[in-house]
C-alpha cells in the first residue's frame, strides 16, 4: 500500500520560532552574573572565557546567533504521513 506524506511546518523547537539563539558564552555569562558586572570585572570574565580583555573585541561573540536547527528561519519542517496529519487535524 502506498503512503502519502505532507510537510508540517511548526515553530522551531530550539529557538521557539525566533530564528536565533543565545550564544553559549553569553548564556554562561548571565548564569554566573545575573545582574551584570562592572567594566573591569566584565573584561576579566571575558578574558578568562574567550581569551580577550577588551569590550568590543572581535573575540567576544555576538549575544545572539542564528539557530542551527532551523537555519535561522524559525520554522521547523518535517514530513508527516498523511493519515497522521489528518488525525491530528481531527479530519479522520
């Protein structure tokens, strides 16, 4: 018996449909420093984490980066068997 498929689009589970995620280093920074740091403490933290000592240094990554799961589109696509789709839509 032949199977038929449709493409289901949904918000990306990784980024929640935003298309970007927080860079890992920044996530660690905010976990360890929820209220932020003074400038000299900030430089010291990043020097240890990224090997840089100046704010604005290109070694400090952007806080947000494109989501790898959805390629920055915010949309997650998956093939779903037609019968499953119809059941999910309560049409079968």
